[in-house]
C-alpha cells in the first residue's frame, strides 16, 4: 500500500483492521476444542444434566404434562435454537467470555455481560447443591439404600456435599479445556445409554399407558394458559443454557470449519431426546405407585425413592438412576463454573488455576443459603426454601429475560451477511432467519412473560 493510500484509509477501516488483528491474536492465544464432536458433546452436556434430568420432569409435572411438552418443543425450535446459534457465533467472533463479547458492542452491553456472569453464578449456587444431593443419593443407594429426603435434610448433608461438588468441579477445570473434553467424551455416550435403558425399564415395569397419555395426549385447551408458555420458554432457555453465558463461552473455543447451525441442531436434539427419555423413565414409576407427578423440585429425591423401595429391582435401579443423575449434573456444574472462571480470567488476566480458585470460592459462598434451606436450619425466603425461591426467579423468569436481552443486543449489532460468515457454511437464508428471530422475537416473548407474571 502506498503512503498516500495509507493516509486515505478511513477510521472505520483502521478500526476493522485492528479488530481483525486482535481477533486473530485472541484465536492464536486461546485453546480450541479438538473437533466439532467434542464441542457438541461438551455443550450438550452443559444442559442435559439438571436442566433435563432434574428440572424438566418436575416442571412438566407441575404444568400438566402434554400441553407443556408441546409448548416446550415450539419454544425450543422457534426461538431457542436461533438464539443459541447467535450466542455461539458471537463467542466465536469475540474469542472471549460473556463480558468480553458484550463489551465489544458497547460499554453498557459490557455491563450486561457482567450481569450474565452474575446470573450464572447465582444459578450455580443452587445447582451445585442439587448436584450434591445426587452424589449423596448415589452413594447411599449403592451402600444400603438412600435415606428418606426429610431425614437427609435434617442434618447438614446438603452443605457438606455442596463443598465436595465444588472441589470436584475445581479439579476438572484446573486441567483446562482438555479436562472438560475428556470428561464429556466419556460421559455423554454412557449417559444416553443409561437413560435409554432406564426408560425402557420404567415403561416395562411401570404404568406405560398412563405415562404415554400424560406426555403425548395433550389437552390442547391448556395451551391458552400464559403460565404454561412462560414455563415452556423458561425451560427451553434453561436446558439450552441461553442467556447464561455457557454458549458464548464454549463458542469462544470453537475451531474454524465447524458449522454453528448444524452443531446447535445436534445440541438441541440431544437435549430434547434426554428430556423425553427422562419423562419416560420417571413417570411410569410415579403413576404405578400412585405418587404425585406435581411434587415439585424434590420429585427425584422424595418421590422416586418411595418407588424404588417398593420395586423388586430397586436395589440396583436406584444407584444406577442416581449415579446417572450425578454425572449428568456434574457436567452442567463444570460448564456453569467455566462461564465464571473465563470471565475472571479475561477481565483481570488471572491464570487458569487462580481464576478457578476464586470462582469456586464464590460459588460455594453463594451456595450456602440454598444448602441450609434443605438442612437443619431450614432457611426460607418468601415462605419457601431459599433454593426453590432462587430457582423460581433465576431458573425461569430471569433466564428468559437475560436470553431475550442478549439475543436482541447480538442480532442488532451485525448484518445478516456477517452472521452468515461467522456461522460458517450456513446458507444466507438460515442465518437471516436466525438474525430476524433474534431481533423481533424478544418483544412478544417478553410481553408473554410480563403478562404471566402480572396474572400471578
């Protein structure tokens, strides 16, 4: 380039060049997933844990079964998948944490990025507690039978297992991205095989007909209920980890050549499959033993052990079930903690182990109130256990709001052509559809959520 041409370059061109060089530098310095398969398995594992094995069945039971399932699938396909594609593509573009990604849009958006990290930190605080329950029940089931849930929560087991899970997650994250890959490559195939086997067992030994009717014969008139749609969008966002920084963080490690839309489709497919199998695994036993499908967040820990106690094969089904629960939940904890650790590392330049130590300490401290709400002190908030109160707010409403705000910020930032480039090998029509949904879907979904809240 001549000296004259160099002087005539516009400030915008210079800025674009700086961003390109910066992005290339970040890419060269940042580790990457070894393959598209590793990315898909790791990202799917982030959501299928407690999102689909613990939360989906009890949300489904609370909202009447088939009508909620229909609303959930619509929310997942029409809004969840496009939003997830935008978040993953944004992470790939910025090569950084949620804070780094949104800060590239504007200073105010950067503040929102910190809000995402804080939200994920809060969700982790009770997620780790529930994961501790799965660990406790898996161990107890293996060595003589699980305690009654009321007995377990009479002591301080929730607190001790919270600390144990926090330490375990810290060990995996200290090994870096390779540690996450090694764990999920082994876990996800075993998880899918186990949940499939337990679903077959549940249908064979439980009340299959009532379960199929409950799940797949919806009362269509119930689709007029705002609370069902609000719960469906909340679960879709929760299970795909939208608005929580998981997708942006994992997308920032994405290598070239990976097709974002294809990957998101595979991730969503795994999520839906595990959610359906979880329902087919749990509800046949619930109906067979005349238990309550709307038992709430402790469905898996209070209701199912009653079924296992009455089953001839309960001695081996219970540890298998809770072992599956634990490893799936543990993978979700890893992903959630990675969001916090990546933000700390990017923002303050901390080494991986220092960021891991600080992040784990923050999760443990915030998790204490949720742990003690299901322990001897019995801490309550607004008339319910702290854990349930926090999940009711952060796990549905705030997650949806965060996902809507994030999608709008991302979709209005770049053109459809630029998004197509970032997503790689995506047809322009698909990328334009994702951007259009990201721009315009937040308003009606936000109004739906507000109306649901207003009507109680």
